[in-house]
């Protein structure tokens, strides 16, 4: 199953979304890029996710039985976590942001992805736990964002 990971969450057009839209792509090598879109502008970063974090991510997806996910309510205005593995023609799961906390495997996988977003953005995007173990290395701001 190991392949490119694409994770998108949020919506920069939603006035109730304080973070905007995060679009994270992680290659199998660990090379990662985050594009962050907000009503105030866009920013982008690159870095490398540690092999141990990726191993933990893949184990979490196995536990979650990805791409299957339980039926759950999606309240109006909810941010949706869109997780795709394999790119076009790959496998995807669409899960309401807060619902993932109660989903075994997905709770761990999304915690890792949110930590990557926080760390690769140098704390600009304040999702994921603050003070988590460092799992992103060699972070660089990308100018100009595309």
C-alpha cells in the first residue's frame, strides 16, 4: 500500500474555518510539501518526514482498514479530512475533522499528518499537538508558493 500520501483538510472560503486549507503531499521517500491557502494569502514549505513517523502512519492505516471508514455524521460547516494514497486512481477516505478522534487507526494517522503540518509550517498552522516529537526535518519555506 505504501505510495504517495495526499492529505487535504479545511477550506479557505469557509468563514468559520480559522486555518484555511492545508494541502500536504508526502512521497514514499519522506519528502514532503505543504501548501497552505488562507483568505489572507498562500504559503508553502518543504521538508522530510522521518522514516519512523511514516512507519507508524502505515501501521495506523492498516489498523483503520483504510480505505474503509465508518459511517458518521457530518455536521454542516464541518472541515473534511481527505486522505488519498496512490494519487489518481488511488484509494481515498473522507472523514469529518472531529469524527476521526473516535476512529481507531485514523485517530493516529491523522494525528501524525496534523503534526507534520504544524512542524513543516514552522508552527504557522497550529493543528496537531504542540511539543510533539520532531518528525519533520530540513524544513524550508518555498518562495513563491504555487
